[in-house]
C-alpha cells in the first residue's frame, strides 16, 4: 500500500506504522446509517438518520448568521441549522433537493431541529449502508474518510489479512469461549446491521471481548517475560541469619503489626533465593514501610553484603539517614549518607567507604546511582517512593551490583501511593507485590475540614490554640505548577504574613531551593519542637515523619491531585493525638476539583482514594505514562474487564510455559517495538 509522506506522518501520530497497526486501529464508535427513521417517530437523545426534501432554505440572523433549511418527509418537518457554513452550501441545499441527515433531533423553540447534521444529497430510493459506519480515532489533518479508506483497503488485502493468524491455542479459546480473532476484527470494522449497536458502543460484544482479551494477554505476556528474564540472573543468597534482625527488633520501642510481619517474611524469603528479588511493597501513608525496609537491609548486612536506600527528595533521604543511623549504629553498622550537594572532599571520603565496603548501608538521593558510585558488594537496593524515579534511574541502581561480581542485587521498591488491585495486576505484573494492609495501632484518624478561602481568619485561633497546647503545625503553600519562582515567592510571602499574625510563635520555612544545610537545620528544629509552625512548599509531601505535628493547613487544596493531598495529609495523625487537616480552597470550584475535594473529605483509606482517583483520571494519568514506561491499554477497561484480566493473567503463565512460540508471536503482534520501554 502506498501513502503520501504527509498521510504517513499523520498515521504515525496515531501510532500506526505497519499494515497490522491499521487492522488493529478499531473504531471508537459507530454511526447507524443502515436505517431511516420517520422524522416524527425518531427516538430522542441518540444519533438517528432521517431523509426528506428541502422545502425552505433561508439565511437568518439571530443574532449570528446561520443557514436554516426545512426538511420534510411524509411524517413531518424538521429544521436543519448550520451555524458555520460556506456560501456554496446555500445552493447545494436548495429547495427541492432530497437529503439524508444524520444527527440528534432536539425540540427547540422553533420545533424539531438538527444542528450541524451530517448531510448528504441523495436520489430517491438510494440504497442504505449495509453495515454500521465506523468512526475511528483520528488526528488533525487526517479525515475519517481517508483513514476509513486506508483501513478498508488493508482489510481487502488478502496478503495482509493472512498475517492475522490465530495466536491462541485451541484450548484457551475453548476455556474462555472466545470469538475468532479475524472474525472479531472484521465485525468491529464493519458490523452487520443485526449486531446490537448498544453492545458495540458498550464494548461488551463478543468481538470486543476477544480483542480486549488479546490486548490484556499481550500486556501480561510481555511483563511476565521481562520478569522471567530478570529472574534468570543470579543474585547473592542472603539467608535469614536472625542475628542483627533479632537484636534490632528487641530494642525497638513497639511491636510490628501483623501486616508488617507478613510482608517482612515475604521479602526475607525472596532475599534468600538465588534469583534477584523484584518486589513492590505497597502500604498506605504511615503504615510503617521504613521499618520493613530496615529489616531487609539488615538481612543483607548480616550476610556481609551492602544495602542502599534511595529516596526522591533530599529531605526524605536525610530523614531516612537519621532514623536508620539511630537504629543501626548501636548494632555496630556503619551508615553512609550521600547527596548531590555535598562538598567534593567530603563526598570522596564517602565514596571510598562505599567502594571499600566499610559503609554497610548507603542512604541517599539519586546521587547514589551516579557513575562515580561503586559498591564493594551491593546485595540489596531499596527504592523509596519508586514512582518518583524514572525508569533509567532505577535501572542504574540495579546495575550497580553487577560491577564487582556477576550477581545482580535484590531490589525492593516502595510505593507511598497505594495502587488499586486491577492496576497492580496489569501495569505492575512484572513485579511481585506485597501489601501492608493495616496501620499501626492507636492512631487517631485525621479529621478533614474544608474551608473556603474567604473564611481563613477562622483558622488563626485554631493554630494559636494548638501551639499553646504544645502541638505543632504545618502550613502548606499552594502548588504553582507553571513556575517554581512564583511558588517560592508565595511561600516567602506566606511566611512573612504568618509572622505578622503570630508574633509570638516560632515559625520556620522550608522549600526546595533552600541550601541543604539549612533545610536540614529547619527540619531538625521542627522535629525537636523548637519550631512550632512550619511553612512549607509541597517538598514535604512524601515521607516526612514528625509525630507531634497534629494540625495541617493546605492552601489552594483545589489545585492538588488526590494522591498529593492524601500524602500531605499523611504527615499528620502520626502520633496518638487527634489530628486535623484543613483544606483551604478558592471559589469557584471546577467540577473535577469539587469531586476531588469530596473524595478526600469523605475517605481516609489510601486504597479507596486511589481507586476513585483511577476512575476519575484513567490509568494513563494515574500512573503518569512517563514514569510507568509501559504501553497503555487502548481497548480494555480495568474497571469493566476485571474478569478478563484474571483470565489473561492465568493464560499468560500457561502460554509462556507450554506455548512459548505462540506467546512470542502474540507479543509481537500487539506490542511490536513497544516492549523495549518496559519497566526495569
Ligand atoms: P510510611 O509507610 O508512610 O513510610 P513510616 O515508615 O514513616 O511510614 O512509619 C510511620 C510512623 O509509624 C513512624 O513514626 C514509625 O516509627 C511508626 N511505626 C512503624 N511501625 C510501627 C508499629 N508497628 N507500631 C507503632 N508505630 C510504628
Ligand atoms: Mg515512607
């Protein structure tokens, strides 16, 4: 097939590069032109086709120029209205012409009308379409007509269609009662009139079911394959020696929750295996993931290997460093701290410790995976808040271990944003997942209050009171996405203003641009309780742990995403005191902002919030396509197709074991060259 360079460029914008991509470019909806309705009996609220003769044609000004034609059939009359029209159309739609209109009929002030219908001049008795008209997703500059023709052309091309052989074993097709692939594709492109348009639109028709199954299966196959490939490497065998870990648990001020014990055991078992662990640890904010990570690190160290913990922000990395140092140093373990902003000489000394193995645990930011960092024997890499890191950064840290020996270190990723089950079954199918599903006991739930910005004076007294009671307060400044500078400026202004309002309080300010040294000092004095009110930008979003802080004010909460709000709110309610989170918002609220605020107001469970967030935004935005690197599902809907997802999951393992060639062909068909982006 030959297409112009121009069309080719448009097609590639739609991800269409090969003939097969055209075949798999399926309609988003259909128009039914197989049927004519009498004007007066046509159903409302849906697209219908009618036919009649133009009996009146007039350009009116009310108040804008528009072309209005009256169209009549044997049952009645209908106005068609064009708000934008060419001069030539006045002639085309002359009185006496017979037209077929496709559109939605509305009953307005001037009777029944169709605004901007699809309109075509026809002869009397002209035949109707014998299949529904597919409408394809397209892009600017590429018309439905051109795209439709190209697709039609490939479907007619026997050679191209021959490549569409079955990749599913008979057995699978029978087990899940799946429709044939070729039949399904032909049916979706050109559905015969007897097919229920409702089933097509809702994507419940067997043809859609087959396509969605194939798509989900391709995703499962490619992710499980990556999983198996990584598993084929050797890893250091880190057995559970129970020397350091036992000591550590004995001196801990609290007992692990049942959920912590369960996930710690899952991780411990993985570490003792000969293949690298690739596990995602999920748990809501405050569920106590750090301690589970610490136990894993100890198991590596017990075995004479090093462990590394990487965190996305300096504040969080520093906090981990302090916490882990106080936990580990009494056990005689040396902990190193690496950040991008350290002085060269100082840094070199730390790098040497890491290279020699005298540093048994290294804690740091992304500085940890830069080239100069060489580990003596890295056994375990832990990545906190994994979604914050890019694919390449995660890969780099994992590869660190492979330098000194051929062993690939174990990898533990931690996610603060709970991931709904269907999403973790699909987009995270290349990882083993552990979930901490309970919070430590004795946490008083955070009370959330929504307050319009014009009532902000009401919260002043509340802050005053909290501080007088010896409590501490966070004041979170608005997120200004377009400009860092503006965000900083707002934070400074807020800080100044609050100084005026509370002359007798000790107020601190922390933001992303603050030099590391100062950041550390501010956070330390907040932790010690010297600072009573901490004004902060969203840098404190993740990880920060100051249990005595029990009141948080978030400004312009309507601008923030759900997971961000949930994370921020998770900074309070960490002690046994009842905590309050006040969400200040600016009116008027957009529809989506109102929905978000309602969800965060009504729910405290991170998994439930994540589920609703996924519904609100869809997986692409929820995951952030950039971070996930996994090809997005085009046809399957995780909410609707949970059963198919489970089926695809079982099938994937069966196919990789018993039909590896078919599995390979299936992946190539559906993902082609997209698999290289897979998460590492
Ligand atoms: P997150 O899962 O959000 O990373 P952290 O690991 O920061 O949570 O833990 C939150 C707080 O709960 C910390 O102060 C931690 O010391 C404390 N904590 C963790 N586990 C327990 C437990 N089993 N009992 C009581 N407190 C705990
Ligand atoms: Mg954490």
